[in-house]
C-alpha cells in the first residue's frame, strides 16, 4: 500500500479510536476491514477499548451513580468524591474493572508513544499488551486515591486542590477556604446579655397567674425575665376561656403589676399569658446569655422547651440548629436548619455551610441558590463550593462579588473573603 494511503488509514483509525470519525467513514472503514485481517483485528481491539470506556459510564448500583460516573469520565469529580468512588470500587469488582479500564484507555490515548505504537503493525498484539499492562498501572492509581493528601506537597494547583478543606475558623489566615456562617459560631449573637442569665435563673415562662389584686391593680408572677415590659398586654383566662386583659405598668425581675384593661370579673388565681413575641424575645436573650457563658447544654434545653410552646418558630429553630452544631449534633442541626429555612431565608446559608463541611457540594450550592438576594456570606460560600470543585475562576468571581455586596464592608468578613480571593488567585 502506498505510504500516503497508509497514513490516511492510520489517521482514520486514530479518529475512530477517539470517536471523531463520521458515521459514513466508519462504515467504509468497517467494510474495508472485511478484506484485510490485520485491519479487522485492529478495529476489534479499538472497539474493545471504546466499550470498556463506555462501561465506566454505565450505572453500577443506583441512580445517583449515573451522575457520579458521568462526572468521573469527564474529570469533574472532586478529590473527596474520587476517593469515595475508589473505596466503593474495592468492594465491587465490576466497578473496579470499569474504572481501571477507563483510566487505562484514556491515559493511553493521551500518550504519544502509546498512540504511535498501536498505529503500526503488528497492531493487535501491541495494543492488547499496552491495555493489559496499563491496567496494572490503573490499580496503582486507585491505591493513590485511597491515601490521604500529603500536607507537605503544595507546589502545584492540583496538589493544593486535593488538600483543600473548608473551615469556619477565620484565624487560619487563608490556608484553607474560609466559610462565612455567623450563626454557627459560638457567641455570635449581637443581643445584649440578659440580666437573668445567672446559673440559678429559671427559664422564661409564657404563662403565669394573678397573685393579688389591690385597688384594682393586679400583681402577676411574670416579670422582665419572661419578656414583660412597660405597656405589655397580658391576656387573662379562667377555665381556658378569655375573661379579660391587663396592661403592665410596673416591672420587676420575677413579677409585675398592672391595671385591668378589660374584664371586671378578673380575680386572684386567674391564668395570665404573654404574647408570643415577648416570650420569644425573653427565650432568645437567655439562650444567648447561656451560650456566651459556654453553657450550651442548658441553652439548648431552654430553647427546646420553648419550641414546644411556640411550635415551629423559625428563629427558634435556627438557634436550636446552631447549638446542635456547636455540640456536635450535625445531623440534627441539618434537620432544624432545613425546617427553619421557609421562614428564615438566612438559615439557607448556615445549612449550605454545613453541607460544605460534609463535602456535599451539590446540595450546598442548591441551598445557596434558593436565596433571592445573596448576602456577602452566601456569595463567599458559593465561591468556596466552586473552589472545592476545582473551578478556581468561578470561585474568584464569587469572592469578588462578595466584596462588592452591600453588606460586605464588615471587617472580619471582608478579611476572610480577601484571604479566600488571594489564595484562589494563587491556584488558578
């Protein structure tokens, strides 16, 4: 065969191996192979390799694996996901063979020596030898995936990407992606310390009773500890029925005095109730005070008991979720943030931060994108999610937007975003 025709044939085989040969040309090549045993054997080997790559992209055990394998074949899995897939492959022989063969063929097709060897006669023996021999190399590749990243190797962007791990600790000076989620940090509330936060202080109450009535001025056993303030209106009940109301005029820590606003039949022993907002304010203040003192267990107990009174109150659910995270109950924190999100959009950012800490980038980004107007914290955390997936350009864009956000001028937050931006620029 003339050299020019041989070169054209080899070019067609190479295009076929890469899936770039047109359907008509592929049919013509197959027809010609019927008259040439060497070409027929060559195309069989290529087809075997292409089928092995295709096997790697088929589902293994569940619908979720479809997307994981597709992202693996296209090189879009994060390091954490790659290691998880590799571990699963150790217990699944079919998956292991598929992934190993895919890695082998893909690497072989990118290697000039390999392509040159398999394009020359005798083709079949060389190609089969190369494929089988490279599978052993692929096994070593999986062994590498199972090893934890070496912290001392930071010379390339790839190695830095492998070692990236998000943190809520802003003191890390940008060594790792810093998440912004003010609700998750100890003592993050800006609320003043409530004066009834001493160890012996009782939890706030929403219900009390009338202790005495002197000159039509009733005294009740609810006070500032329960959220009462001058002008607070208390509803009065007897046998579960509303019989009148009292307006608070004088307040003490554990009791208050007021005037009868309605209901001439009000008497000692009748039940009084505060409104939901006053009670919630008292509960949140005490929870904040206990949290600031480091008594997280008692703070959580106070909040959970109040939730039984206020049902699914969004602000209280947020506070409970933050306390659960701080005490190590991550799954419970995720559930309560998820329940709070419909009422409190800010809960979406905290929820996303927890997902990022768990390595669930997809759910994190979905929660952040649910928010209508993105805050500095949400934009920063979208940048962290992009960085963890290896998309440093997108991460830099989000970090830049976080700095330009209307609420992005706060000192500590701005410092963290700047640290993230500086690091990701060094990785691009």
